[in-house]
C-alpha cells in the first residue's frame, strides 16, 4: 500500500475527484492547505495599493491505494490537475505499513 | 416641543449609536484574525466608558454654559438641571435629554475612531486610560469651541455641520500622533503581509456606518424638515460618489476591490459631514470625488512611510475631514441653510478663510495634546503589549479568547 | 392622532423586530459551530410562528377587554375591530394597529429568549410546540396582568415600564424550568469544553440588541417626547454601566473579554427595562452596575451546578429583570413620570413592596406553568433529539445543512 | 409640511438604503466561498453608481413632468428645481428632496436584485454597464408608468403600493432574461454541488431585508399614520406567514432549513409589497402562504431546467411580485385605503383585470428590453469572465482579494 | 516510531482523545478534513429541494508513537471511533525515521 | 527524499518560512492544525469564569527535501521555532518514495 499526497489547485479538486472515481478510486481525504513553491505568492488588493501574501491556497488530497493501483492513480491526478502554469503542485508517494477500516476492523489490503 | 422633531432626533441618536459597533466590525475585519476580538473590544469598551463619562461630566464640559469660549461650565454635571424640557439654547424643539444623548453618541464614536491607529499592539488598559484622557482633554474642549454656545470657533463663524472638525479631524490627527508614540507593529518595517481576516465583516461594518451616518448628518439638522432632507441626500450622494471614485482608482491601479468600495464610501461620508447641511446636494458629487482621490493617494503614500498608522484613520478621517471642512467653505450656500453662509463659489472668500483657520487650529491642538497624552500614558503604564503577546495575538493575550471556535 | 408619535412607534416597532434576529446572532455565536444554524433557526422560526399567532389571537388575549383581571376577552380576535384609528385605551395618539404590532414584537422576542436554555439538544418540532403553548398559556396572561387595561398586577400598582416582569422574568424563569425538564447536553456533566463558535457574531448580535432596545424601552413611552428621551438615555447609560462593570469583573477574575462586554451590555439593558421611564437617567448607573454584578456571580454559580441552562437566560434575564423590577421600586420618581410613583429613595416603601409581590407572583407562575408545559411536550412528542443526532450536531441532524460551506 | 411625516420618510429612506447591503449579505452567503466578495461587490457598486445617476437624471426620468404617459421630462435634471419644500404632486407633506431620496433607494435595490441571476461568472465591468443601461431603459420608464404622475399604468388604475411591478417583477423577469444570455455556471449542467459558503450571513441578510422592508412598505404610505401602520402590520404578517409556510414545505420534503426560512420570509415580503397598503392586515396570511408555495415549487422546477438563474430572482421576486400584484386585485379594500379600490373579494372584478394587464405588460417589456440590453453588452464588452477565472473564483480574478485571510 | 493517521468522525474526536489520554498517550495533532469513501456524500437542503456534497467533514488525528505503543493505540482508536455505520473512517500506519522535540532538541525516541 | 513534518507555534511560521528561504528551500505546504502534548490545553474566558480547551492552534509545515538538505532544514526549523517554553512543537521525518511535479511531469529528485 502507498499513500499519495497530491497538493493541487483548489479548482482542480473536482475534476481530479471525478477522474479518480472513474478509475474506481473512491476513498480519499482532502484538506485545505496553503502552499509555496516556484510560484512564490500573490499580490492582493489592500484598500489603496497592494500587498503580497506568501502562501497560496491549495488543496491536498490524500489517497491510500494498493500498490497495483499506484501508477494509474498518479497518472490520473497528474493529467487532471495540470494547467501548465506555475503552481500546479506536487505529488508525493509515501509507504504505508498498515491500514485499518474502523467500521469492521479489517486490516491491511482489505481495509482499502 | 415637536413630536416629529423628537422622533427624528431619537432615531438619529440610535443610528449614531449603531455606528460604533459598525466601526468595530469595519476595523475588526481589517486586522489579522488573531486580533479581531481585541480590535472590536476597543470600540465596545469605549462605548461603555465614554457613554458613562458623557452623562457624568462630558456633556457639561462640551455644552455647559460657556467659560471664555474655551470650555463649558460644570453647571450640568451629572445632568443636573438637564431634563425632559427643551434646552433654551440647543435644539429648542426637542427634549434637552435627547440632545444630550445625540451628542453623546458623537463623543463615543470619535474616541473609537482613533483605535484604528493602534490595533494589534496596544495594551488594553493603556487604551482605556488614553481614551478617558483624550476624551476629557481633547474632545470636550474642541466640541465646545465649535458647537458650544459661545465657543470661540463658533463665534469666529467657522461652520461644521455634523463634525468634520470636531469628530473627523480630531480623530484623524490624533491617530497619527498616538501611532508615532506607540510605534509600528512587529513585521511592519519588514513589509510582512498583514492580511485582513474577514472582508465581508468590513463591508458589513461600512454598511452600518453608512446607515448610521444618516442619523449623524441629517440628524444634525436637529429638526425634521427640509434641512434634514437636504443633508440626508447630500450624505448619500457623497458616499456614492466617493465609493465609485474609489472603484475607478482601484481599476486604474489594478483592480477594484470590496475593501476599496467600503473605504471609499466611508471617506465620502467623512468629507460630506461638515458640509452636509450647508451645500446643495449635487455639490456632494465633487466633494465625494475629491475626498476619495485625496484619501487614496495619501493612504498609498502613508503606507510607504515608517509610521504604522495601521488602519489609516488619518488618511480617511483626518484628510477627509479637512477636505470636507474646506469644501464647506467652497460650496456652502446661505440659500440652503440660513444659519450657514455663502462659500467661495458664491463669491464669499471669508468663509473659506475661517474654515482654514479652524482646521489649522484643530490640527495643531489635536496633534500636540494627543502626543503629550500618549507620552504620559506610555511613561506611567506603558502602551504596548509584550513582544510575544503581540506575536501570539491580542485576542488570546489580552482577552483570553479566540474569535472562531475549534473543531 | 399624532404623526410624530406614530413615526416614533413605527420605527420603534421595527427596532424591536430586529432584536429577534439580533438574538439569533447573539445565541448562535455562543454555541458550538455544529449547532449555529439550529440555534439561529429557533429565533427565526419563533418570529414566524408567534408573528402569526399574535394577530390571530395573542393580541386579544393580552390586551382585549379585561376578563376579571386575568385575561383579555376574545373581542379582537383576528384583529377584528382593530384599525387605523387609535385605541381609546392604549397609546391613544397612534393608530391602534401600530400599538398591536409594537406589542407583538415584544411577544416574539420573549419566546425567543427562552431558546438560550435549550440549544444544542432540543428537537425542533418540540421547540415549536412548546413555544406555541408557552406563548398562549404564559406570555399572554402575564402580559395582560401587567399591561392589560384592568390586569390585576397593573391594578395593584406594580410598575413595569417596558417588560421587566412580562418579558425578562417570564423568559428567565421559564428557561430554568424547561432546562430542568430537558436535561443537560451530552458532555456537560463531564465539563467538556463547549467553545463558542463565533464571538464576533455574538458581538454583532449584542449590538443589534442594544440598538433595538432603544425602540423597546424608549418606544414604550408610546409617545415621542420628554419621557421617551429620558427612557432612551437611561437605557443607554445602564448598558454602558453594566458593560463596564463586566469588564472590571473580568479583569478581577483574570481578563476582560468581548464575550463579557457583550453579555454585560445585555444584562444592563435587561435591568433598566422595567425602570427606564420611571427613574432619573443617572440612576441607570447604579442599576447597571448592580445588575452586572448579580448576573456575573449567578452565572458563575450556575455553571457549577448540574442544571445546564446553557446560555444563562435565567442569570441574565431572570435575575437582571428581577433586579430591575426591584430597582424601579427603589429609584422611581413621580417627577420623571407622573404615571409612575415614587420609590424607596423618595421615601415610599409601598412601591417596592408591590414590585416584590409582582416579581414573586411571576416567578412562581412562570416556573410552574412552564414546568408543566415542558413535561407535557416531553410526554407527547419528546423533547430531545437522539443521542447521536446531538453528537453530530443539530444543523445536520435537524435541518440538513451546515453553516460554512466546504472547499 | 409635517415634521412627523418627514421623520417617518427619512427613517424609511435609511431603512430602504440598508436593504441593499442586506441583499449583498443575503446573496453573498449563498454563493461558493470563492465568490462571496464578488457577489457582495455587485450590490455595493450598484449602490454607488445608481445612487449618483438617480440624482443626476434618474429621478426626473421617472418622476419628472409627464411626457405622454411614457416617461418623465428632463425638467428636474440634476435636481434642478427640487428643493426642501414639498412637491405639489408627490408626498405633499414632506420635503421634495426626501421623496427623491426615498425613491432613489428603490431604484438602487431593484438593480441590485438582478445580480442574483449572474453571480459567480459575470465580468464586473459588464455588470456595471448592464446596470446603467437597465436602470435607464427599464427601471426609469416602468417607474414612471406605474408611479409617475400621468404614467399610463397609473392612469389605467393599476395599483402597486410599494413596488410589486416596478421593483420585483421588473427585477425577477429581467433576471431570467439576462441569465439566458449569460449562460450557466461551469458545472451547473453536471449538477456539481455549489455549496453556500456562509448560511448565517444569509440569515443576517434576510433579517436586514426584513427590517428595511418596513421602510419600503410602510414608508410607501408617504405619511406617518394609520395607513403606514396598516401596511407595516401587513408586511410583518406576510413575512411570518411565508416563512412559516416554507418551514412546513421543507418538512414535507425532508427538513426545514434556515436557508429556507430566510428565503420564505423574503418571498412573503415580496408578495405583500404591491398590496401592503390596500389590504386588511389579516389578508397578509393567505398572501404569504400562497407566495411561499408558488416560489417553492417554481424554484424546484427551475432547478431542474437548464437555465442557471442562480439565486432564483425570478422564482422569488418575479413570481412573488406577480402573485402579490394579483393578490392586490383580489384582496384590496377601499375601506383600508381610499386611494385604492375594492378587489375581487369585495365584488370588483375590474381591479384584478387591471392588475393582470399591468403584470403582463411589465413581464413582456422587462423581458424583451433586458434581453436586448444583455445581448448588446455581450457583443460590445463580453459578459463572462474567462473560464479559468471562473474556476479560480471571481474574488481573486476580478477583485484581487479573498474573503477570509490566511493563517 | 510509527505515525498513526486516523480519519474519524468529528464527534468521535473527544472520546478518542480521552481514551488515548487514558492509556498515557497525550501528544497528538488533529485537523479538520473532508473525506469520501464508501459513504459517498450527503444530501443537504438547498432553499427548495436538496443538493449533494461529495465530501463529508471528518477529523484526522495524527499520533506518533513508540513501536511498543502502536498496538494499544490502534486498538483504542478503533474501538472508540466505531459506530458500525458507513463513514467510521480509516486508520493508516506510516514509518517515522526521526523525531525532534523543538523545545529541547531531543531527537529520536526521546522526543515522543 | 525525506518529508519533514514540523508542528510549530502559529506565530513562528513567518520566521521559519523566511529562514528556510534563506537556505534555499522555497517549496512547502502549511496547514492549520490543533495540537496537544505536554502543554495540555489553555483556559479561555467564558462570559463569567473560564473553560478549558484541550487543543491549541498550531501550524504544520510539510517540506519535502533532498536527503542532503535534511540536516540543515531540520536545524533551521528547530532554531527558528524555539521559544523554550512548552508547546514549541515536534518535528517528524518520514521517508518519501517518489515525487512528481504536476506542471512538467518531472519525477523523483528533479521534482523537488
Ligand atoms: N518541497 C515541497 N514540499 C512540500 N510541498 C511543496 C514543495 N514544493 C511545492 N510544494 C507544494 O506544491 C505547490 C505548488 O508548487 P509550485 O512549485 O508552485 O509548483 P510548480 O512546480 O508547478 O511551479 C506549492 O504551493 C506547495 O504547496
Ligand atoms: N483510500 C483512502 N485513502 C485516504 N482516505 C480514505 C480512504 N478511504 C477512506 N478514507 C477516509 O476515511 C473516511 C471514511 O471512509 P468510508 O469508506 O466512508 O468508511 P467505511 O469504510 O466505514 O465505509 C473517508 O471519509 C475518507 O476521509
Ligand atoms: N506524539 C505526537 N504525535 C503527533 N503530534 C504531536 C505529538 N506530540 C506533540 N505533538 C504536537 O506537537 C505540539 C507541541 O507539543 P508539546 O508536547 O506541547 O511540546 P513540548 O514537547 O515542547 O512541550 C502539540 O500541540 C502537537 O500538535
């Protein structure tokens, strides 16, 4: 099992979710985060003039998948989240040692 | 006594009262989230404290029987002798008590206006002490000079319909003075982003201010009739004109913003305040436009300086009030209000000169007195919270609470 | 008929109407985020329901031609015979319909006040049924006793200018009774933190309450003149005094908070309500101070007990209203209002005795009747949501919505 | 001139002004969080722009000396000749300027109402241009037809107490027309969830609308007396009745929601608007009930169609206003208002026919004219933001700001 | 050391926290997230009628524990967070390579 | 590649961000979290009296770095986030198996 952490544009959440559903991946957890990378920040309007915020709102999607689903999941996220401009985000893959479904107590791959 | 006039003054009083919570929202939404309660608290606490002091001694200092043009006598201390019958001097068709309360609401909001300069770093105790001193030593005298029967600026013939000098210039200039003594917020010098925590709250605050301002300006006619109606329409028109101008300026510089419209509207309201009952309602259009342009560029300029007058009370109220006082000298017409005078465009230079004199006097007095008061408070109890308290935020450090609850 | 008086009553009516949404915000901001909509919904739904019942039968029960001092007759059911002309008995200078609506807004907010006791766990259907019964069986009779022409407490000579007994004591005492029958929230016994979800919302609610209270109290003069002005200034002064006292108490105990100032202001407004038009405005200062101290310590005491009267309606309105009713007996002056009487400080003990009697009667009646009504509703439809619904929150479980949208 | 009437009109004007910010909150809370500022901005900007245009030329187009029943003459352009004395034609007991401003607030909110149809996708510049054209070419003429002295619908005998046709039908029908030209939001066709960002804000907005509506409807009596009181109580009763009906409908379909109560109250207020000063207050109960039922089911039906009239201005204001105009034809009574007429239930069919005619004319005119205006604006400057701007949200893309600050 | 990421119902946070405290686990970090799994979404009331939101509010608890505490921690969370209905959530276990206590600079197991 | 998860005081975010920028680390993702550790909770003011909240607001910074940058990144965060009082927070290091830059599709170390 692997954990995918994808930090993407907020407005790409819906297409990514739909595309993952399309390939049979339903379970996921998302959260609002603020990010910073090459795309350093953004100027916002103050009452007169502007100021710069260092962090931009992003969405982080966490999906735990079976090893065999990893490739297509990564691919799906990458293609759907891309605009080609700075700020498209990053995807990280982490190892998962175990998983448990709380409702049933299933562990390991059965829990996904 | 007129029931109609009384109804108008009473509801105007309620409207002006609502402006102080409106200001709490206006300011509260503009600070960082960790300081929203502390910022709102300042306005609410001032409402409480000045509301008491006004009936105890403020009213008589400002409006009591004149002592040499400088201050009111203590005859009406604790409202003794002030009753349900009209005063023989002020607002003679409404209960004296109604006039007292109407004026009290002006005193409250004037003190609250200054807090925009000191948010996110002032000690709450220091703010209260400063407010009491400032109210006593700056507001009451200036109110007497301009509005008190026998006040020397009134005698001079300077006009101030609803508080351009008394309210907005005193607050705006004092804001700069106290900000200088207090020093900038941590991170200000480094141009750290200080993102407004809640812009819808700012807009709501501006809306309540606008709404309340009808009481402020049209209520200052002190009767319910043609003059109140004229001041009312001038007030609204100036707000619209300045808000629209701010949209245009925002567009020129990059984008029109809601924060900008809210600010523009308030600036327009400030500028029309001294002139509302002296000018033709249509004159409110240029008055609002010029006010917006002045405040906009002064605000831009100020933000590049080292003084952290955080919410630009000076740029909005100080400059807006100054322009408004001069605008009264330019656009006033005796045909609109026989208690007024003709201004520059009606061929009378004298009024503008008097307005200039009044403005200059109040600038100098407010700045000097406030600077001294702030220095004294600083020396005696200290003005600022500790560095780490500032960093954590004043909501937690001064008030032990946070705005939006946990999970 | 007087246009001025009518303008004042109409706008006062609008102001009192705004208090119920103000209360929705005041209460809504104090509960956990998962229950904010449900809490606000209670006030809005009561506004809708009682607003209809008042014109259908409430007005005539409360103010219709007297039946033995106990209740109004059904003559004015569905407002039949109530028109644009003034009543010959009530508010004789304004349209009868204006008086009807002014009084209706009092009925609405009184019922809504009680909801503070039952938030975060009551079934919405049960709340509506309880509200209808309580309005009919508690509010209308007590309103008749105190304010109805021929009502027995009015005949006794008990004074209640704007609703200390009728509104605040009935609501405050009933809150305790219904909270006892309903039982505490899950986690209350374990002292689980129940963090207020939105304190700026509480402050905004308090501001709208304060603003509306000018209509409540000064509007209760029913004319636009000296008495209204006097009640107005007493109202504001009491709010300021109690808010300031609450700041001081907060400081003594640890920190002054915005939640505290908002609470203090409301308590001051409650306490001045029965006295506003009978006392000298300066008397509002001690009235507010004592009110704040009583409510503060009663609230602290209550929170250590097992009864989860969640938003302390009893401590604020019950105790504040009781103190205010007694304060009227202490500070009243016939010189302020010839329809009133002299109180203790003017050497008249009788008034205080009558006030005490009225307070005692209403405490006992409101508690008993509410306890029975709550028991009946509990038996017939059940009062509480299911345990898991309570844990999930009433916004989702009762109303299928959540306050702040997802990503 | 009457001081009492003037006080009532001035405060009513302030109340109606507050409705536009109220609408900003009502609409702002219903859109997705990324568009809340943009949605609020529309109402605020319209307040600014129409506020200026009204005094410049709008008032004279709508109310100036009649030209063939179709439009007002330009005699009062820039308010020339309009002063502190009463008009001889309109509201003859209050200053002419008060009437000007009162009417101006109606013009402003009518334009703002339409924005509910175009939120989350319209270009801000296009919205401003559209608003100016619509105000000039739709609002001013229709206002003249119905309310202008000599207007042809007024001459016909069609009744519209406070703006059922002029305000709500024009706005509601135009909303559909502009939504058709503009096209649906991205994701609308796919039934993507568009979760309201802040429901407490919707409730607050509804409360301010309700509060302001007392000025809207009872102020439309233009005097302070029995008729104003009657309209006031009818207004409140209709709001309560429709809000309660919406609760019941919500329950039948699954759950009563706060969003529903807020919507229901507004629909009730819309429906009573044309009838408020012509019907018995008790008639407001069926008027509100039927209005709620119509709007509820029309809204459900609309949401299954392909037209994304996003916040259902048509279902609420178009249908509510239409029903209200017909209801005036049904329930009106000359005994309530001698300037009105008897309706169907008093045996007069003619009035209902006139109401039907006026409704039909305004539906057709508003739809056609708006459709053409929208097409022209689309052709000249384009109506929609770019696809990616829409996806990012209009707050950032149009205004460079975000509602709730970062960490 | 292991990191436990438990995505559970919001209303189960308090019992889980208390139970973990009961077995001596004090340190934890929680955050509000939105989730999706078998329990696909929820219908919410629109003004008239309903709409469906795809994500449900959940709480994510992150607890870093010593290897020997893993079992009882997992067990505690699982039993306290369970209702038996869909949407009870998932628990994932991830490896931790190092830990540092900022206040003291302690590293590794001493930092927990 | 390693993932650093640092849970620190909210007010330390800005100095930490600036210091990381100083050593050339620009990319990071931050989120608001609530935490609990030795510093158990905080008393807040109720209307009269106080109540205790169990969780304190913290900020979590997630930075994925190359192995060679790990040491100086940890050091930078630790020194800048420290006040010496309870509640300074924790830093955890997790293994990362892969990284992808969404904009370009770069994978592995190139994606950082
Ligand atoms: N090294 C990193 N560690 C953690 N998060 C990162 C890192 N680099 C980027 N991010 C996240 O990815 C988002 C997009 O990164 P950015 O570098 O702007 O995109 P791009 O590589 O397309 O220019 C950032 O806002 C941040 O949240
Ligand atoms: N594969 C997954 N990856 C990440 N988070 C998941 C995954 N599956 C479920 N979740 C999280 O767990 C929560 C509950 O999952 P769900 O499948 O609805 O529970 P159950 O298995 O009891 O039906 C979801 O809302 C989501 O936040
Ligand atoms: N075992 C843990 N697992 C996850 N997060 C933790 C753990 N221990 C502490 N934390 C996080 O670190 C923050 C600070 O921890 P705390 O123990 O209070 O600091 P200190 O060790 O300096 O006293 C907590 O608020 C929590 O968010």
